[in-house]
C-alpha cells in the first residue's frame, strides 16, 4: 500500500540522525563504563617524551593532537589534505574541488557564501563537540532545524503541491486527539484508562490537539490560532481574522505527509541546534590554530608498520615537493577512514584488518545551490529550516544566517544517503547532479530556474580522501567492533567509524578521547 | 480537580501570543477588506503640503512618520520620552528607569547585556514588522522559543522537581498514540475510521508516537532515540547506549505538565522566531535614523483639540527647558495609548471618548536577572528557549545569543500578565519583585542565589508613559472598536490597541498603516 514504509522512514531518520540506535537495537547491552562526555579529559602522569604519530587531521586526529600534546607527548600529525578538518569541511566561494574521476568544480558563489558538504549542524546534546567549540572559542549560532512554515511534499499527495509542515502537523495532531478523546469519552477505553485519569486525559487532549468543548477538532479561530488563518488578524478597519479550512482527516492520513513530522523530534534534533558562524570548518580552523604547527599537510600515507619497538609510517609528499618520507613514533593514533586504510600497506592484526576491509561507507550526496535572491524568504516566508520531499533530493535546507539580506544566497538543494538515490547521484557528473537537484527542487520552488546562479555537488563516495561519508556497522558483533576499538599493540584506531554515533563529529571526538585515554593508560601504567 | 484549567491555559497562551482569537472568537466575522500586509504601503497622489501631527514615537507613530513623509506630507512628531520606540524598549547596562511612585532603578548589568521589558520576539509571520526590519536594515537573529531540554515545572508534579520538556512531550505523544493505535487495531473505532484508512492511521501513529511493531510505546533504544538515553551513545570501548526509563503514562497525565506542550505550537510561535541583534530597541533606533529629525522628544501632550480647520496640540517641554508649546496641523495621527489619552484634555467625539475611557490595559511584569555565569548552559545544557512553571513567574527565558560565552549573562526571570500575579507584582517595589523572581526561580535552578549578580523589574502598570502593557478588548462590539478606528474628523487613532493583534508590534504597525492609508485617501479624495 505504501512504498515509503515506516522501516524506510526510520532508516532515513536514523541515518540522517547518525543515530546508531536504529540499526543496532539488537546489539548486546550492558557495557559498564559510561563514555558520556563530562568535561575536558584529564591525562595525569608524565609520558616522559613518548612520541605519538597521528594519522589524519580530522576532528578525531585534531582532538588527539591537542590533548596528547597538552599531556606532555611529542606529537606529529600527517594529513593527506592541504588543510585540517577532514569531513569538517566548508566549501567557500572560490574554492576548488576535484573528485575521484577527475571532475573539477570551482565554487562560483558570491563572496562569503558557502556550503558544508559534510556535517552541518550541532545537536546541543553533543557535549564534547560543544565543549571544544567553547574552549576553542568557536562562536555558535542557531541552526534552524524546524520551520513549521517550510514545506512537506510528496508527488502523490495534494496533487504534488507542497504543504506547510505546521498545518499538516496541527491537523494531524488535532484529528488523532479528537479520535482518542471521543473514544475515551464514549467509554471505549475504560479497560486501558482508569476512571480517575479519564477526565484529565481528555483535558490534555483538548490542549494538545486544540479540541473544542465537544472534543472536536473543527474550523475555528481557535484552531487557526495554531494552524494559521485564512486571513490573519490585522490592524484598524476590517482587521478581524478569518479562520482557515482544515485538511480533511482522511486527506492527512492518506497523504502520508505525517512521515516528515517525526524527523525533527529525535533527541539529536531536539531544538535548538547550532552551527559555527561562517561554516562548519571554523571548528577545524580553531583546532589548527592550536596544533597546526605539528601537522604535516599533503602527506599521503602509503605504509603503516609496527613492531615491539615502535611504529613506522611511510608517506609521500603530494604537495608539489614530491618524494617519499618516513616518520617514526612510539605509538600511533590512526584516524584514517577504514575505506582508505584498507588500501594502505599495513601490518595490523588479522582481526582488525578483517574489520577494516569489511566496512562499507555511506554514499551521501549534497548539492549546494546559489540563487540570485532569497526567494524562499521573500516569496514563501521560509526563514531557515528544512522542507522535505519524496523526490530523490529528500530535502531542501534554507540558510540559517543572513536573514533578509539582499543578494545571492546558498541553500542545500539535495541531501541523499545510502540506497538507490545515492548510487544514482554517484554515477552522475557534478553538473548532472546539480541539474537533478534543480529539476526536483523546482517542484517545490518554481522560482528555481529563474533565480539559479551556481551550484556545487559533492558525492561522498567520490571524495578521494574518504570514499564515503561515514562507516557503516551492519552488525557490530559480527564485524568485530569490540576488537577494532582495542589498542592493537602500538596502534589505536579512532574516528566516527569507531563510535556509536557514526556520521557525527561527536562520534569522532568521543572515539578519539576514549582511544587516547586508553593509550595514555598503557604508556603510564604499562 | 485541576486548578490550572484549560481555560486558564488558553488564556495564558492567548495573552502570551497576543492572539486575539482566544478572546474574541465570538466577534462578528466577515469584514471584507483584507488587512494582511503584502508589501510596502503605496500612498499615491500629492498631498500638497498637508501637515500631519503624529503623537507618540512608538512603532505606530514611527511608521506613520516614515510613510507620510515619504508620501509628501509635512510631518511633526511629539514624543513624551527622551527617545523613540515606546514599548519597543531595551534596558541596557547603565540605563536608568523611574517608575510611577518614584522607584528608580539603574541597570547594573555588565557592559553589553540587556533585557527587553516589552516585546522580545518576532514571529516570522508578522510580515509588516519583518519587512520594516528588512527595509531599515535591522539584522535579525533567531529567538529560540522552543528548547526541548528546557524544564517544565509544577510544584505539585514530580515532587516539585523540574522535568525536561522533550521527555514529557515524547512520552505523552507515545502514550496517547499507543492508546489510539491499539483502539483502532482492536476495532473499537471502526465507525469513525474507514477500513481503508485503519492500517495507514496505525502506521502514522507508530511514526508519530514511536511505537513498536505491537503498537506499544516501550523502553527501548528506539524510544530513547527520541526522548534521550540513560547513557548516551559514545565512542570507542563501552560506548553502546543504554535506553532510558519511560515516565509512567498515569504520571504524565496526572502531572499536568502536558499543559506546557502547546505553548510553542501557536501560529505566532511557529519556529523559527527572531529578535534584532542587540535588543528589540534596535528597530526603534533604525526608524529614528530615518525620521528622528522630525521628532520632538520630551514633549508631554496636555491637550488635543480639533475643529474643521485643523488640529491644535498643546504640550509641555519636560526635558529641562520647560514651558508650554503649541503645535498645529491639518490632521493628527494619535498613537498615545488610551490609558494616557483618557487623562489628556481633548475634544474627540463622544463615541471615541467613551472607548478611550473604557479601555483597560494589561499589567504585565518582566524581571531581568543577571547572573555571574551561564549556569543554565554550563550545568543544565539549556541554550536559549524557555522553561515553564506554575509559580507566579510563569517562565524563565534564557538568552538567545552569546552562547557559551564566559562572564555574566541576563535571563528573563519572570513574565507575568493579567490576573492576580500581575497585581501582586505591581504592588511590590522593584527589589521585592526581583526577590520573588529569585525565590521562585531557584526551585528550578538551585544555582540562582549563588550566581545572582543584578536585576531589573518592570511592572507595566507603573510605566509612566503607558500605564500598562497593552490594551484589552473584552468585547470589541460593546466597547466600540469599529467606531474607535474610524477617522474622527481630523484625528485618527492608531497603535496595538486598535488592532486584532494586541500586545504585538505587528498590531501597532498594521494599525498605523491602515490609519494613514485611510487618512491619505481622505486628504486626496476628500
């Protein structure tokens, strides 16, 4: 009956949220040690000049570098890219990006405009990341996740015409509250609800669902106070409001637009969310201010070898200097994504190697579209937030900054992950992806073609230095998560892929903090 | 059974929202002329030097001054205060304020800190105000209305311990969804729900309420994905999440904390909301940049007289110069609140006079509290948004800016309106109001006493130039709204009190635009 099942929706939410809970509900529970972040890590004891080589200057590597150096270690970081951050990455106007296969894009946005191809929002309950932003003085501003005036859209609902999320939500809530309140009132739930609770339950449903004294959800000024009016209240003469028609209950249910109502309700999307002022990469810039002096950029690791005496890493200078170099250390924190590490010559243990080579990576695509003006604000009164659609672009996210400004602005015109859509986008050239985003987006915003100025498209399977957007654990036990996070002689791996919060920066940081605290314990206590 | 009835809640929401719908649902409908704002006003035709005297430089008066001058009128504005804005007012550190009765407060906040005693948030659907902010280049930032991690609190629920709003919401939604899904599944609603819709309705409730395959809302990683975990997912070793216990359904219903769930769901509170960077008064500052040259400040109007030839206003210079002055004009836009206008000598028509003298004004109190540090962020992970309580302070609103900054910060520690609480606060000295806010607020934040630094309290009934926070229409028909908004010979009144959006700046602007467009029509077309 419905091709967009609850399962696929939960999958969508789960991946969007990066929440492990969806996929791993069957994972054995009961690990005793809490890994919640409760404040800056304390690494007591003198490491006496122990050297740690850190591979990768994404957030996991940067965290390790910052904390280990502060604890007295000698630290060296090797980074493939020309700058720090990894997937904590912002494409600014003028930036160039060449994907696997050679397609090269220059970001032709107006000065100051940008798009975050990777992480783009910070839950306020990602405590470690929030704390690093505070410590590193990265100014945060609200990321508008929820906008009731944004659209929900399905091609098979309401003749393909987008509807305002807040109206669908208010009417859905009203209709189901009415059904339940009437059932309780008619005694149909006397077995389930105790006599003393019935009146209060009905009272609560009247509040929650905006029901009238007869427990009915009807067209009225009261319901319009929640869903919006036919004519808004005004001032002076002829200013009385006119209530709006409700959606028919059957229409709301059959439209399936209720599927988008839960997206912003997950714990990781609890309002408010945040973003760094100026782009996500400002976090990496702030880290690099602290530890940039120990990072070697343009260093492509080709070999990672360890023995009982230490670690030897061979790397190529791809920054123009050329040549092959060797770095040695007592220990290594390896934050190279398993998608890349599996292609590097290494002598890690068989168990870890098996996990490395068996891990698949999500293939997300993001398309940034710059338009000549903020028509979503000026024409549609949508200030930030997200419209959802069953088109392959899945959503359109409007900028959470620069409200009401004139001139060009950038929105996120597509955000796909996993599944058929991701593969489709992968197979396209960047120009084709942008065309797809325009073709689908104009069903929601007919202004698209007229106002389009420039686009940039990043398909993560084609990002040369990670080949995917995040590691996938289909089955942590079968794939050997518990083994993979252990210190493997002198090497410990870390990153979002070694956490229960994959695809989120918090997972990378918590994984790194856990890894270095165990490594430190080994160094100090043997 | 419940002292906090739906009626009182709706009253609370209605007044908080400033929504007229709650109070005036019985008002006769069907006025034909839409007063929705659809863009800048157009006043075509040459007024040929006609002079308009505008009384009051709040948002209604400022709007009239800006638009009438642009249309070619000679404009003069008389303002009681020493600056523009009226209730669009920000108390900055160092400001002084003396209320009726002589109590004088100096705002002892740290440099840059402020509180808005009047309007403090802008709905994105207040189109006129949003447009003036755009035209006058007032930068807006999100006002965080909804914070799921903020508290809901009642002294008689959960032993008086505040609970996180998001947990109450998730569990309430889950429990009621389960009740309805099971009733539908058991055939109890076969008369109300058609056979073809039943399956889809149940599917929607599973999504909306986070129900499992048995239509049950149970403790699980899935429900924790929405309500938060016992132990959050982490990184590395021992990082698996642990699900959280649910509130018992009966506990949720009986707690009545569901009463706070609807507050941020009204149309005027639809996410996102906005605030001007630096305080609400920045809007007045921007208007004054445009029309400040025609405003006479410190001008206390003592008489408003009109005849067939024009308008004569007598006013006293209370700015130190002293003396009584006279201003004349062809017409007058009078935005003086009726609470004040009723005390001024005037010869307005009997009908209008009757309305003026019969209008009561809301008596809201706001208390701004400055604390040494942002303990609500640092200790409680609440970044902006509002906690609700059944204490007389009704709510605590955390700052929507300066997130994670060190040093003192200001929150809104009380916001009362109408009813017994307002009168209680009115009768107190400012110091007593602050003490009350501390005593009640510390039930939610025990850190209050330890961290308190300074406070300022504004009770609107004691604000000398308005004597209330907004005009109340108990019954528009009986009180003569339609007569009061008409042009009275050469005088037309405007302001939030002459709108269907009382207490909101949008009401003041729309009322003013409506008034001046009718006035202009009279000038041009006779």
